[in-house]
């Protein structure tokens, strides 16, 4: 992700230290694990001294965290909280949160809410399972299009040309032996999602983990996100039918609330 235009630094209004800070934050968005100062400096193309000062400041305001043992950095809860509020516009998270908690309590597994943000799918809310062995991710992180139930549940309701374009930007990496890596097979999987009304990731992203998701629609029946339940495969598959019924029912309720809210706002 490169948000900074190449000609930006030539402007009289350009603030170098702020530009460097944004470059560093972009490095975290792409990272799949905690990063050392050297890695951050190298990836962001920011000198070590400046990178250290920026990271120190971001740490103080809660936008990054430094692991006291490893000395490595990760995104902090401050920026995650800000992202949640900004991305959702408040409405989707507020409407979905009680349902997510209800699902988590009912099935004892991790529940997730994701939204479509331009060309990315981003986690907005996560209620973790109370089991010691559970599936979880990080609010604000991106969801793979091709291997996840959330990704397929959203992609299934987008124009096919857009899906093809998105997959060119985000190649279908093989994460497990079950991962779909071919366009034809992926499009077939999306057709199945539309037919059934839900998507499944059966150990496509991680061996031993299964996830089931259902799409959420906003104004004018446009897909805006999805919610899911994830956990160890034996536990999820044992109650799969009940999970599917609950997800479809709740996704319909959330979609109805979003559509009603949209209609009320646009009548004013």
C-alpha cells in the first residue's frame, strides 16, 4: 500500500516528518508479524534515527506498541480504535455488536465482523471465544479475498469484473492444501455462496480451522460486509447447520437495520 503520491514531496506544503510517519504506518498494514526497528526503517525507506523518533511518539499516543521482551513493534490499540470508528461510520458496528456477542455466547466460538473498504476487506469487530484453543485475528487487519469465508461472502455479490481486478491486485496464494488458487474454481465457489446464502472456509486459510460467514447488505441491497463464526474444525463442523441458520438470520436482521437507517436519513 503506497498512499503517498510521488510528487507530494515537491510541494511547499509537504511536511517530511509526517510523511515519514505515514510511510511507517503503511509498513505495519502490510506486515504479517511484529517488526524490528531495522525492518521498519528499511521497508519505509526512513532513516533509523527518524524511524526511532517516530515510533517513540506513536508508542506514546498508543498508535504502535513495543514488545518489552523482543523489542519489536506492532500496531497499538489506539489506531485500531480509531480505525474501527472511521471505517464503520459507527452504524455497522453499533448495529452488529449485540448480535456478535449473542452468537459468541450461543456457540462459544469467535465471531467476526468485516466491512468492504474500497478494495480491501477489513475486520471491524471481533468477539473472541472463551475456549483456550480458539481462532482470532486483529481489528483493523485485512481479510484475504480468496481463502476466507468473509472474503467469499462479500466477493460473491460484487460484479465479476471487479472481482477479477481485485484478484490481480491480491494474488491467490496457497495457504494450505485446500486453498483455492484458480480463478475458475473461485468463481464457482462464489456461485455456491450466492446459491446457499453463506460462505465457508474449510481449512483453506489455516489447517485445523473452519469459518462460516454470511453477507451483510446496506443501502439498495449493496453488499457492505459480512459476519462470521470461526473455530477449530471439529467444533465448528459439529454444529455447522445451527451456525448457518443463525448467521443467515442475523445477517438479514443487520441488513434490514442498515437499510432502514439509510431510508430514514435520506427522508430528512
